[in-house]
């Protein structure tokens, strides 16, 4: 088990380093630079060059990369925002809780709905219920988050004003009023993410459960006279969860991407919205810091997924 964890940790560190390096290089080859967004065309070139020097962008690419790595590994210094002129970590920490809430609630609801639906579809394989669940799942895969978000905003935010159409909370509220208002702001973004990503849970769980229901030990359990409910939920589901747990870890990356689109559509003040704003402003430190935090989050969750998988299937630690 120790060797298994060490191997996963090393792989995670390499993955984060590759992600950070790729982000650093991609930002530098993008057309334009921060000064094009901050200065008027009539500003003298000397001022623009001085601003580039202040940002450290006058140095060659390799030197910039070494400075970035030194700051990162020696003091976890993500730099200062070019636009906001405040430490990047302060900006990220002010936005991170909203994204964590959005992603956590979405993943929890998706799992609580998707896993049982997949089991039911597998148990009723070939029935009308199974076909209906499959059809809805395929429809969910085909939906584009911004389009779905706009539809929800139009009907449930404007036509039937049940929910707020933007932001995360109304300014000035406290106590239970604050919590209730934040919950209402969260509903539409969560619904958007859940609908789009629900299909993966349903289809993975359905396919896995169908395979497990054909195993010999399931027939043996039935032959012993166990109730069908016990056979299905106690014996079949645990083994069916193996592939689904792996998919949940991999799905986090897709949910991160979906969160960026969702937060942009709903003006939700999380990391996704921050990335959108930083891309428009060419704010390199914000983008580098945000992608680093997201990469670490994805890697950590995948390591935890591997640990859960190894618990469900101890043979994996010997591979």
C-alpha cells in the first residue's frame, strides 16, 4: 500500500508540474500582452516598456520561467495581479470558496441521483424505464452548458422569477438570510452542472452493474434465497462502484471546465469567473495561480479516488 501511495504521489507531482509549465508557456505565446489592455494606443512607448519591466515581462522566456518556479517552490508566492495590484493568493482565496461549494454540491447531487438511476436502468435492462433513462442521459451529454444556463436564466430567472439571475449572494444580508439567499443563487448553476454531467454517472453505473449482475456469485446469492433487493444493493452495487469511482475522479476535470462556463454565464464569483476575467485582461499571475490551484485540486481528488478504489478492490495495490 505504501509503494502504491508513493507512486501515485509522484505521478501527481509530475502532473501538476507539467500543467503549470504548459500554462506558463501558453500564456506567453498568446497574442498581445497586459499592456495592450491597460494602456491607450496614444501612450508613449517608453511608458509601455517600463510597465513591461515592472511586470517582469522584459526578460526572456526561460528567465521568467525560472523566476516563477523559484517563487513558487521557495515561498509558494504566486505573484501579484497585473490588474488588481494585490497578491494573487488573496484574490484566489476570496473566490475559491464559491467554486468549492458549487463543485461539491454538484458532484454530490450528481452522484446521489446518477448512481441509483444507473442501477435501476441496469436492473430493468431493455424495459421502457431503461430506454427512457438512456435517452435522457444521451440528451444530457449533448447539452452545452452556456446554452442550458441561458435557458434556465430566461425561464426561471426572468419569465418565472424564482431564482436570482446572477452573483452569489445579495450584499448586506447576514445570518440565515445570508445562507438562504446564497442557496437561491446557487440553485441554477448547480442544476446546469448536474444535468450535463449526470449522464456519465448513469451510463457508467448502468454498464458496470449489468456486467456484475451476470457474475457467478450473484447467481449464487440468488440461489441461496436472498431477497432481490439485498442481492442488488448489497452485493452487486459495491462491485459496480469500482469503475464508477474511477470515473468520478476523472469527471472532476470535466466539472472544473464546466464550472468555468457556468460561472461565466451566471456571473458567479468563483475561480471560473476569475479565469474568464483574467483571460480578457491578460493577467498572467492570476491565470497561473488559478490553474495551479485547480490542477492540485484535481490531482489530490484523483489520488483520493485511487485510495478508495484500492479499498474497494485491494488487488489494485499489487499492480
